[in-house]
C-alpha cells in the first residue's frame, strides 16, 4: 500500500479517486494532512492579497480575517464533499487546483494524466478490436474446418456406399453363378 504522503495526496487530488480508493482512514488522514500543510505553507510564502503590509499591529482585526490557508482548507473540504468526479471540478477549487509538485500544478498534471488515459483507452480499444477480429477469424477457421470435415465424411460415406453396392453386386453374381450350376452327384 502507498505510504508516501505525496503519492497519497496526488491520489486524493484526482477527482475520480478523492478518498474512495482506500478504506484506511490513516492513509487518507496522512494525505489530507500533507495537502493541508502545503496549503498553509503556500499561505506563509504569499504576500497579503489586499496589498497591505500584513502587520498585525496595523490591523487589530487581522486575526479574525480568514487566511489563505484557511480558505484553502475550506476549498479542500468542499472539493472532497463534491460529488462530481471530472477534472473540471478542480476549476471550482483554485487553491486545491494549484497544488505544486515541482514546477507543475495539479491541473496540468491532470491534463497530462487524462491525455495518457485517453491514449491508453484508444490502445485498449484497438487491442479489443484485434481480439474481436482474431476471434472472428478463429470462428471462421473453425466453420471452414467443420465444412471440410463434413465434406470428407460425405465423400467417405459415398465411397463406402459405392463399395458396398459393388460388393453386393459381386456377391449377388457369385450366388447366381453357384445356384445355376448343376449339383454334382456323389
């Protein structure tokens, strides 16, 4: 089973999987904690969105305002609660969609995964078509073999019937010849 938090988080961020791919709550918690930690990390590295200096001394109510990390966690909760399972759902949750892995965000990775999935699906369809064609050819070969066997059986039966007719004809002539001969007296 996967134990790398990054891999678990990646699986959770795939809309078709979310948390349904495992029943182990510890694994799901590990992945969600990893995502939440990175949401909070990203918040610490971002300047305030409103252009203010971000100093709590300047804004007495700063602690009451939702942070980007809290907003990201809310979006993550909303994403997990959402029933949709296509990649477009990530557009509704930009904080979740912009999870970075190296230089590539989740959306770009999902687009690549979908392209790979489509290629794999096309390959599977081609393989299925080939399998069906082979099956049809095998069936046609079996039908042809049965026809050939039936023809050989028919020819064998005709030859047997012809032989039997000839044998009966010869036997009949022999019986007539023997019966037309005078009986020798002892």
